[in-house]
C-alpha cells in the first residue's frame, strides 16, 4: 500500500493568524472539500470531556469544523455515545449537561448535540464488521450510523489501556453503544496486587458495576460483576490494579479497530487529531494530570491509521515534561520503549494499528505534509 498523506500544522501563531485559522487551512488542504456534503447529515464524533477534566478539546475547535461542514453544504451535529462506567456521561441527560458545562452547546458550537446511543445507551444498530476476527457485527450508536458522513475530531492524549487515544479510539470505542463497549472490554478483567494496595478505596468510587469489595482490608475485584472497563486501573495511584490476562490489552486494541472499521465502512470519512494537553490519562477521568509532553499541533487525514501513527511518532519526538507521570515512570523504571508505553507498561498501542491495517482501514506508512 502507498503512503497516506497526513497534514500537520504546529502550534505557532502570529498576528491575525490564529490556531483556528490554521485548523481551517489544515482541513482544507487535507481535502475535506472533496467530500460531497450537499444536504447530507455529517456526524462530528467528539469527546466532550468528563466534568472536572480540563484537558479535553475546547469547543472552539468543534465550532470551526461545524462551520466548515455548513459552508460545504452539510448538516452537522456533534455526537458521542454514553459511557460504560459511572460518571456524568452515562445517560443522554447527564451527558448533554456535562457537555454544556464544558462549553459545548448549540450556541457555542453552532449545531445540535446528539447522544449517539440514546437516553440510556441502548439505541444501537448492528453493523457488519468486514474481515472481523472478534466480531461479525458491531453495536454502534444509531445516530452515528444514520449520518451520511463521518468526521472524527479527536483529542490525542494518553490512555491507561490503549496507550493513547486518537482517531481509531474515538471512532471504535467512542461510537460503541453500552453493549458495544462491553463487548470490546470484556476480555481483560483486572486483579489487585494485595501487597501494593493501601485500602484507599479510590478504585471502588470509579466502578459502576460495584465489583470491588474490601472484606479483607484490601481491594478485591469480583469477576462475576466486573465488565472489564479498566476504569479502576487508572484510578489507583499505587499501581495496585493490573490486567492479569496476558495480551488482554492487545485484544482490546484489536476489537477497537474492528469497531472503527464498522463505523467507517462504505461512507465518506475524515479524521482530525488535536495534539495538545497530552495528559497521561484519557478525558473520561474527572481530572487531568500534568501533560507528559509539550503541545505538538493539529493533524488531519482521510486515513485514521496513518493519522494516529503520525501523531504518536510526533509525540515520541517531543521532550518529556519534568514532574509528569512520564518523567516519574522513567526515573523509577527506566526507558522501556516509547512515551506511551513508558507511561503504562502493559499497553501496546501498535497492536491496534497492525490490526487496523490488516482490516484494510489504512496504512501505518505516511507522508507528513506541513502547513504553515
Ligand atoms: S485504589 Fe488502589 S490502593 Fe486504593 S484501594 Fe483500590 S487497589 Fe487499593
Ligand atoms: S472492577 Fe474495574 S474493570 Fe471491573 S467493572 Fe469495575 S472499574 Fe471496570
């Protein structure tokens, strides 16, 4: 397969030329105008951020993309699906309220916000996964599949299970309904290292399934209740919770790729990654830790595989921010690979892209075109 084109612009601006101007130029050069938007519904899949998290995307980026789609004749809406875990995005009411708290509403973004899998996360459609090894069908939020055109607008940052979250994660995991998310997650059920656990109970507060108990004075995870969402792993500041199923994260990564394949097949798609505030954890957490690297820039492509790999490579070329989780991990454990793997040693982001490539979603080979 030939190299895919990935367009990039850095964070530098000057008088009369803002980052939003740069984003407009970037997506124009990357070819968004080649899509026939005329009177067609365009879903812009975004993560609105858990309230309390301040590293999620600013609504200004969404507004720019919304206006661009409108100018091209399309009918845009912003969309995410409900979460599997507890928090304030687990049903459409709380999800829309949370989005509003984080600045996303009809007035700031210029289009409606629709929760893809409905009020309680049950409004989904079964979509075929062509070439899928884990799934024959994927359960995707109905509103996402009803749209004619799919646009991913993702905040690129770290993730405790997948290494990082970018276009493929925003598309695959992000578009799954609650049942879809469970199907992706249920391979790896974590366990607690009893020697490390200090009984702080922080993990239990994050668990929507009430799967963690403390009868012995240490956390214990009941695997009959656990759905394997991995949320508790990120909640534990003592690294006491780990995924005992060897390769479970690789299975999760490949399943996410299969869901992304279902979402993107047979319709026009376009992908934008904003690589700023690169926190070690994802925006599902109600707080954000110090960024691990300086801001990188904005990226766009028709190829989500090339796009994410280009972003990962660019991140890995950045210096480590002193005092961040990444720098602490490096001090304590030494260099075990790249920035994302060093943040969370059990993760292996490359397995996502090897599988996505196999599914025909794109290529890891890219040509980076820099826009000034
Ligand atoms: S968050 Fe970690 S240290 Fe605290 S109770 Fe849970 S497993 Fe133990
Ligand atoms: S125990 Fe952890 S992985 Fe299992 S459901 Fe609860 S938060 Fe998710």
